[in-house]
């Protein structure tokens, strides 16, 4: 059963946003591997004397929902960061969240509700004939930008508490 959305998603334009993150290839069952990388990104950023410029996120680069997910655990930063420092950077890589039109929706609920909410967002967009910025590849659908930003303060929620998550999926030009 698909969840119903409590409010309507919005279509908004976003500017390009520099970011840093670590990418992992996981499955739905092993997603915690990429979740555990987020503190590493935040620790690296703090060691550089930098602050996040927004909430941490999970960016889905490639999705084959039942086989593999290429997901980045990252944070936006105010300006582009040079991570060419070899071993000091570890697996942290600099990038950008691309500018463009996005469908955005903020959800409050447990992580086990996310798949149903995402399905409802995809159905909402299909009903409006919106086209996603995706390209099919042998590994799955490559997304121009598909984000789940964690708006709840990480580590402050009691076990089982509902999270506040913003989903933002880039539309094709």
C-alpha cells in the first residue's frame, strides 16, 4: 500500500551547491553501511575547520532498488573544497549538488515509511507528467540528483523516534 502524502510536494529551483561526501554501493539490507559513513564526513569537515552549509544528506547516484544502490553520505558546504590531500582526505570527495528544478517533499516518520512516501512522490509527479533527470544504465537508473536530507538533528533522536526527512528529486530540463 502506498502512503498518502500529508501535503503536496513542491516544484522549486535550486542553485548549485558545493558538497563533500563518501559514496558506497549497498543494498536495502546493507544501507547502514553508508549511514555509518556520515559521521566520518562530518569529522573530516570539522578537521578542516569547516562547517556544514545545510543538513546532511544521502544522495542516490544509481538505483536498482532490489539489487544495488550507489549512495553518497554527504553534507553541503559554503564553498568548493579541495580534497586532493591524498590520505588526509581518505574517501571523502568534493562535488556539487546540481542546479535545477526539483520536486521537494518534507516527511515526518520512521525510516521504514520512506519507501511508501517515495512511491507516493513518484506517483504524484507522474500524475503531473513531470520527467525525472534519470538515465538508464546496466547498474540501474542514474539520477542527476536524488536526495534524502536528514532535517532531524543526527544522534539526538531517541530510538524509534520519527525523523524529519526532506526528499528532493531533480527534474529533467
